[in-house]
C-alpha cells in the first residue's frame, strides 16, 4: 500500500511540474487554458459548443480540445461552432495529463489563440487530481444528477474555480433543490461561484466566456481552500 501511494504521489508530482511548464509557455504566447470537468451526460459539450460560437461571434480567438475514450462525436459537434477543434482519444485512459495535452497542442494550436477550452474525459474522479496548466478550472453538474453531487465528489468540486449547473430548464421536473446544491458546494469549496445555465433557454449564455476572458486579462480567480492546503 505504501509503495502504491508513493507511486501515485510521484506521478502527480511529475504532472504538476509538466503543467507548470505548459502554463508558462502558453501564458507567454497569450493563451489561457480553461479545463472543463463533469460526469458523462452533464451537457458539457452542448454548453461548450454554445460558448465557442459566442466567443467567435465576439471576435475572440478561441480553440477547443476534447478528450474521450472513443469516438470523435464531441469534436464533430464542437466543430459546428466554426472554431479550431481537436479530438484526443485516450485509448482507455480516464483523464488527460499535462504532457499528453502539450503533445497534442504542438503543431496544432493556432498561434493567435487567446482561449483554449479543454473538455476533459467525462468523469469526476481521475481528472480531478491532474493539473493541465489551466488558469481556470470549471466543474459542471446538471440538475438531473442530484444535489449531493459535490459531497460525493469532494476533490472535483473542492478544486473548482467556478461551478456551472447545466440544464437549469429541467430543474422543476427533476425536483432539483438549488439551495441544497449550493450549500453542498460551499461545504467543500467555500466562496466558489455557482452559475446556472441552460442551452435550451439561453440562461447563462456567455458567462463561461466572460469568466475565461477575465482570467486571461489577469483578474483574480477563486482560490479553493483545498488547493491552498495542497501547496
């Protein structure tokens, strides 16, 4: 057991170093990374497609990289936004790592990219522990997933710098208790903002892009207590 823990710590330490290098390189060229995490079926791809289209319409140089175990379905959907998109197939790996991301960006990412959205593999366990060199980490959860999602996945929500609730138009039929959800988020990550969004109704449209641009412009982002405790 001790050797297993030591190995995990070594892997994470190596990834953290690689993430720091990648963050510095991308920052130097004016690119800000936004790391999106969620469970499968949360509506992450639909929301990202909307935000990419809005960013392009606003004249923001934006690109997206999406990761899945199999199929290029998400890349096909995101490409409808008209921005550069790349699909990464992880071949069974349940998360992206900084070195992996850097390798896929080399020779592909347009030089003038201001915002790079990374749609991580769909789960809230493995990706939560891996820094990708992002400047903004966003965790999404749909109203159909239950109010206790944040306390079931405390690491994912505890390290988030922004939480987005998707499919808000289904809150009533899903009997979603927004107050309880917000309380659970604050339990694991005091002070983090929670934003409601619906691709169908347009609620929250542009909020993700606005937050990303603010981070790119040097505005302070939320500093999770859990992240500070790990330093």
